[in-house]
C-alpha cells in the first residue's frame, strides 16, 4: 500500500489545498517574470558545508530533546540542497525542501482551523 493510501481523506484534502496554493503562486511568478533559467548557485563550499553541519546538529539536538521545529527541519534540508552540485541529487533535495514547506503550511492551516 502506498503512503498516500494510509492518509485519511481530510489529510489528502489538506495536501491538495496547499499544493493548489503553491501552483497559484507559481502561476503569479510566471506571469510576473516569465520562464527563468538561472544558474543553480549551489556548491559544496566550506561555508555551505559548515551551515549544513550546524543545521543538522541543531536539528538532531532539538529532536533528541523533543523540541524539534519545522524551522530546524527546513534549515537542514535547505543547507543540504545548497551543497549539491549533481542535478539529480539537487532535485531530490529541493523536493524534500518543498515537501517540508508544504507540511509546515498544512500544520499552520490545522492550527488555524482551516
């Protein structure tokens, strides 16, 4: 059974709402700036590796103390992405960033009773 099949209908609808909101924002971006084909700007430079390591340590420490936040998780995933130069690995890391952001928005919506 797929992971999506294990979610209840309310969870699936929440995901759909957030992804529709992301789609609408992408459409606004495209309308404003058109198609963009910018360089990735990622590299495994010392500063990026240091930030990645610091974010991972902070996330691990907070998790061990039962105090992990979405900010911890997003920072770790973001700095992992900044260190990737392989297009396939970078794509995978950016999808993880996007998934964390979507999950965070879903949590905000739940807290607000949406």
